[in-house]
C-alpha cells in the first residue's frame, strides 16, 4: 500500500509576525486617514494635507518600530530571566523540580507512575526545555523576536499610511474627505478579511471589527477638525 505523510497546518506559527503586521497596517490606515480627514475638515489646502499626512507616516512608522521593539524586547528579557531562574533551580533542587514536573502531568490526567516516568525521561533528555514548555508555557513558535516585530510593524504601517495619502493626492481637493474615507474603509475591510483568513478566523467578523474602529476614528477626527478649524 502507498504510504502517505499527513501534514498539519497550524495558524499559531504565524502569530509572531501576523500580530505586528496587522497592527502596523491597521494603525497606518486609520491614523493617517484620520489625520488627512481632520486636516481637510479644517479647510486646509492640498499641500498642507499631504505634508501633514507624510509627516504622520514617517512619525508613525518610527513610533511603531520603536514601540514594538521595546515591548517585545521586554518580553524577551522576562523570558530569559525566567529561564535563568529555572536553570538555577534545576541545578540546586533537581528532585523538587522532578516532582514539580510530575505534578503537572498528574494534573493533565496521567496516572502517577506514568507521570513520573514521563517526567524522568523528559528531564533526562532536556530538563530545561521540559520545564520551559510545561511549567512556564514558553514555546519556540511564540518566542519573542524584537527585530522581526519592529520591522514588520514599521513596514506595514508605511504601506497602510500610503493608501489614504495616494487617495488624497489624486482626487480634487473638495472631494478629499469623501475619497479618503471611502477608500480607507475599503482598505480596512480588505485588511481585516486577509488578517482573519491568515489567522484561520471568520473573514466577515474580522473585517467588521476593523471597519468599526476605523469609522469611529475618522468621524471623531473630522468632527474635531470641523469644530476647531485647525490641525490637532
């Protein structure tokens, strides 16, 4: 009989870059579109609108990169500190750590004798990896990668922010608010659907929640621009 290899696809492998990419693109579209709509609502000319939008793109991309790098680096530092603490405990209290691992497997439904054998075998193979995975909940799939997160956020923010800027640059000045609003909502709908599909979730629900917050942000900024007649 022909032997076939069963290959499973898991969406959790995409979490590291998908979260940062979606956050960056969504923030780029929403913040830049809101800024453009707010400035346009204050009855500014095209040049002022585009200058504000480009400045928002550059500042936002750098802010996203710095924020992601700092936050994910903090996560990585915490993981390293926990692993170092676990390494010391394995060195100083090996029997206690073995019993701790056994209790974890007991709580997961194994019988006492089997849980002990599993704990002993995993400890013999790689004690630190066993405790990192089963006690601390660390995984190589979800490992913190600061540079990857920073680059993904900055790049996708810039791409997202460029979309409303292009719309503002090509339409007549008096139609900028309408064109930017409609095009940005279309971009957000597409982004939400693609992100949900990449993560294995429902596309309609993913698109709806992204569009909702995009509409809210642009409406609020337009209102402020109209009320105060200035850039905020």
